[in-house]
C-alpha cells in the first residue's frame, strides 16, 4: 500500500480503475432501463462508497491497525453508506 501511496503513477492508475468501474456500472444500469443521467449519478454514488472503503482500508493498513478492528470499521462504513443510498441521503 505504501508503494501505491508514494507513487503518483500508481495512484493515477488506481483512480482510473475506479473510474472504469463506475462507467461499467453506469452502462449496466442503463442496460437495465435507467436513463443516462440517473444511471451515471447512481453509479457515481455507489462508487463513492467503494472509494471511501478503499481509502479507509489503505489508511488502516498503513497505520498498522489490527485486522479485526479494520474489518469492524469497514463493515460499519459500508453499512451506513449503502443504507443511506438505499433510503436516500438525509
């Protein structure tokens, strides 16, 4: 993780992977019947939760946090993030 964090090229590649995943998700949502704009917004919102989880994992790994604590924190973030997406952000 430290290698990625210290490399602008690797960080850029990771960002491109997230962007590609988001575009693929938007495409799948359009294929399922959503119009373009709602598909793109929905994909971006879902992707943002995954990006938050990836950043949190990286931060905790670099800090040397214990695996159990990391799992608990990631589970809590995922639960809140995806619950808010399902229910609408309040």
